[in-house]
């Protein structure tokens, strides 16, 4: 009986759990998704699972609409307790992919350094 609990705890600690914001629309055909993973045992394992899950969900979302995924931006936030992968992507048509005629999403910077020297 005790071994069952030990296996269950090992399974939870090793495979961890994931949370997601779901896919949110930023602009026409431009979306964002954030997935957090914890409990995998190492930062690199958490990072890998978070990235893989985010790309998989985003790709499935686009393919479900008969389109291809075009990743615009990714960001990873890693700590010992877990990792969060943020993904900004577009769902583009085959024609847009062939013609390279898709928009580029540009994220506003978190920090702007301004030089005010007026020499």
C-alpha cells in the first residue's frame, strides 16, 4: 500500500503539472499562448516541456483552421519551481507562406533607454 503512494508521488514529481492561459487573440490572425510547467525535476526538463506544449497547442490551433503556424516571438521564464513559455504566433494560409506575404507582430519593449545628452 505504501509503495502505491510512493509511485504516485514519484509520478507527480517527475511528470509535473501544466497550466495554460489558453489561446488569446492579439490581432487578426495573431495569437498568444502561455504555458507553465512545474515539478519536472530540473529547469531544462521544465523548459523543454513548456516549449513543446506551447508549440504543439499553437500548431494544432492553426491546423484546425486549415492554416500553418508562423511563430513571431517566444519568451521563456525559468525558475527552480517551474518554467513558463510564452508564444506569439500567426495562423497563415499556404498562399501567404508561399508568397512571404504575412504581417510581422512586434512586441513593445519592456525597457526603453533614452539618451538625453544634447551636446
